[in-house]
C-alpha cells in the first residue's frame, strides 16, 4: 500500500477536482488553498468532520456533496493514500525545469524535483517519463533517461516542451520516435564537431545532436540529410554519412550552407550520390588537383591539398560538365574531359 497523509481542510471551497468510483484527485486549481498539499492521483480514503464523524467508502458524488454540506466546518480533515496518477501531462517553459530524470528498473523515472523548479507542486516523484513532445512535431517515447535529458537540454530555449508522465504500473509506450516531414536548415560556419553533429550511415543520417549545439532544437536525430548546398553553387546529394561529414568539415569556413532534411519514412529513393561543383574560371583539372581516367570519365584521385578535397570523391563518374553560356558535354572520357576543361580556362 502507498503511504498516506491526513490533511486539515480550511472552510469554504477547496477548488479541487475529484473523479472515479473511488475518488482520486484529478485537478488542483492554482488558486486552491490545497495547492501543493493535494497531488494529482491521491486517493481519498476518508473524510473526518469536526465532531468526530468519519465518512468512508464515499464515491466522488458523495464526497463532493459532503464537502459542500460541511464547508463551514473548520476542523475537517481528509485522509488520502498518496497514490500516483495514471498519467500527467505537463508543459515545460524555456530554461531550467529542475526535474531529475534517471534510469530506475529499466525505466526513465522522475526521481527528484529541485526546490527551484516551477513544477514542484504539479508533478510527482516516481512517475515514468513516457513521452516527450516538441513544438516542431518531434516526439520520442520509451527512451532512456540519458536520451530524454539530452533531448530536453538540446531544446532548453524552446518555449513548449511537453512531458507525458505515467505511473510505473500503467501501460507504457514502446520505444519509438516521430519526426516532422522535413525541413531546410541554414548551417553556421564550422565543422561537424563545431556544430555538435554526428552523421553516420550508408545514407547520411543525423545520429546525434550534442547538448549545447547551435543547431539543438532545429536538427533532430533520425533525419536523413538529403542535400547540402554551398553558397558558391556546389551541391551534394545522397551522400553517405562519412562523405557528408568530410564535405561539411571541408566547407567549414562557408556561411550560408543549406541542408535539406527529410523524414526517412518519406524519403524518395536516389540512384546514388551526386555532386555539382562550380570550378574556378581559370585552370585545368591538374591545377585543381583532380585526376580523371576511363570512359566515361571517373574521378581517379583528388590531391590532399586540393580545394576540392572532401567535396569530390574517388570513383565518382563525371556525368556532365558545362559552361556558363549553357554549353554542356555529357559522358566524356577522361582525356576528353581534361581537354574540355583546359580549353575552357579563362
């Protein structure tokens, strides 16, 4: 049995809501004289009147009637079992929330509430953090305490973070996550490490957004990075995680890079990775540190000192090259491509 408490009741309206055949506290108005003393989920065991009468076994209707009838009794007391509610939904505002969430018995449990927390009188220690929802539509359920804390910290300046807390005895949600359909984000200057991003997978996927990242709350783990666009006109699409990470690192000095993120469940299948590179007006492929060979032309190597290192990768096929006047060449072999680039220099 849960612990119990016996609480004196003031005269007048309590501004407390009860529900159920066995009355449970379902709501406490912030203007209630019992705010902080009554917790959502508490079960009413008995109502004791000033003359010593003890009323037990009341349902909600009978309890409310008795409270109204004896509202002028200054010596009323209510005995309650300190049970947890089946579910509580709370909204966190921007800034520190003061909730300590830790893994206990394989579940993310609210184990402590700091004294400064604005939620101290609204939530109950012992509840399980079942689901977290964010204002952009992102949500996670059934995650570990560390994952939940990281997600909350990453969005600490978000005005609306919703926690769904459940009793350990209730049906908890299976592990899952829900992403919005997609979004476009402008990246600040910096490498993946500078931006607090970890990207992995055969198709580039955001695997982690580190706490403190400038992109926290904008980029979510699980998104596929469909394209990266460079302000100089370069475009990269369908990369794997390792190559996209190299590309972001190599272009770290650029401001205004744009990534297009898509929900993996809504991603359109690509034939493979593609790159569009804007070459300088002057110079040959050799001057750029790029070596091609074969028919059609394949990237054989990119010199480590080339400005295109980390942007062009060995084994890529050169599908097309063109000039600013609209002239295009397709499916050239290595020798032909070298000649076209060299002859168009300047």
